[in-house]
């Protein structure tokens, strides 16, 4: 593929991947930020098919374009979810697209367990990355070095922690792509100034053991969840064996 063809087709395109079972805010939060970068960058949603795809909530999202229409995006964004990312990992079509697009993309970013998709594609081996705290052990077993942070940058890879962290990561990315002033204007337009209730999370006390206990309480690590993940990853025994279920 010539450079001219790439420039004409996908220059400054931010491809936000849509797949069944994603967490809506993982996609919509960053998209709200990145959509404000026009005319310098154009954010589009892409998927295997142009049809309504169910999120893990009751929403459905229809991609604007197919993967074939945006083969070499300037920036690639992967959202997370509960079981959706595991389903994406066993899709040869999605994996091939992510691996190919990542080769030429200037930045590859993920939100929440979207980093598991990148790890499943072999893109985070020996790289520092973050994810939702409940998925940290999976990320590590699949070759990444987990860092407990709101977002982590390693080379052209930029990974955000769970759900709401995607908005902050996108603001950071917006500042890199344009300017801090532009990013601050976007933040003001969104009125993004988090003021959670007084029972906010004390991350300093949430060590690995307590994280696992909380995950168990939230049914993240339940026997049913474990069985579902194992059933999905049956098509990827290389990854399944690393989890040592």
C-alpha cells in the first residue's frame, strides 16, 4: 500500500472499535472527547458489520463504517466490557484487523478491559499497561506488566483503567494531538470535573488481596464467570492455558 493511498483514505482518522458486549461508556466517554478534535482529526466508529450491536447494558451501537472501509487508521481505540472483549479475542477478523491496524497507527489506545484485547493480539508483551482492576491478573498472565494507574503510556500504546478513566485518558490524548488549551476547552465544554460522593474509592487500600475479595463480592470471579470465560476462550487454547483455570 502506498503512502499516498493511506493519506487519502485514512489520514487523521480515529477508529473506535465496536463489537458486541462492550461497555458503552468505555466507547462513548472517549468518543465525546475525540469527536471535538475536528477538523484536525475525524473520529469514526468501526465494526465487522454495519448493524446494531448490543452493549453489556441495554444500549445498542451501530458502527458508522466497516473494518474494510478504515483499514489503516491514524489512531485505534479499543473499548472494554465484561465478556465482550473475550468474544472479540476469538474473532479472527477482529484480531487480524487490530494487529494490522496497530502496525501503522500512530497511537493505539484502550479503555478498561480493552487492553486484554490488545494483549490477546500479542501487542502488549513486556509492555507496561493498565486495565480495570478486576482484570489485572489476566493482563499480567497474557504478557503485559500491569501498572495500577488511571492511564499508562508505553511507546505508542496508551491504556486506561476502568470505564471513567477513559475520559481522562482521552483528554490527555487530545492535549498530545492538539494542545493543552484545546483539551482544557473540551473538558470545560463537557463539564468534566468529577466530584464523587464522600465514600470515594481509597485506591491506596485496595491491594491485590482486597481487589480479589471485592471482585468475588461483585461476582467478577464467580464460578459462573470463570466458566463463561473458559468456554469463550476454548477457541484460543494458547491464552486459556495461561489463565490456569
